[in-house]
């Protein structure tokens, strides 16, 4: 069985790995949040631009201005689509980071369980040794009384 200092070192390393994985997960989740905020801004900008376009249509618009509005709306739509892909990729990164964190946490917990078992086994050995010493002491006292 591994020594308690070796298990302690493994637990410490696993804890450090778990903490690092948790930080990476937090960064990945922040990236999703930032990407979603950017998408919301793009959608809001597109909606505002469409409102202006609709207003311009009502007041009269040249063919060139109409083409420019349509072209820019197309570029905004492309930006929205691209940002949706960024969000999808960011969410996949969150899942990978979550799985990595869970693996690290399971490893850390396993080492903790091993340490608990080692402590219990040591306690049982200590109890057995103490009981043996008490029995021997009682036997010696009994022999000295005779």
C-alpha cells in the first residue's frame, strides 16, 4: 500500500489539477457568455438597421441606397451566422472543459478514498497493536500476582 506521504502528494497534485481545470472551465464559460453578448449586440444592431431601412423605404430611397442597405444587411446576416458558429464552438469547449474538470475531480476523490482507507487500515493496525500490548500487560500482571 502507498505511504500516506505519497498519497498526500498525489492528492495535492490532483487538487492542483482540479483547480486548474476549474479555472479553464470558468474561462470557457466566460467565452460563451462574451460570444452570446456579442451576438445579442449584432442582432440589436441588425434590428436597428432594419428599422432605419424600413423608415427609409417609407420616405423614398434611390436604387443605389436600396442596394447598399441590402448589401449591408447581408453582411450583418453573415456576421450573425459567424457569431452563432463561434457560440457553438465555445459551448463545445465548455463541454470539453467540464469533462476534463470532472475527470480531475474523480481522480482527486479516488485518491481521497484511498487515503481514507489507508488511514482506517492504519487505525485498525494501531488498535490491534494496542490491544495486544494491553493483553500482554494484563498477562504479566497476572503472572506476577501468582
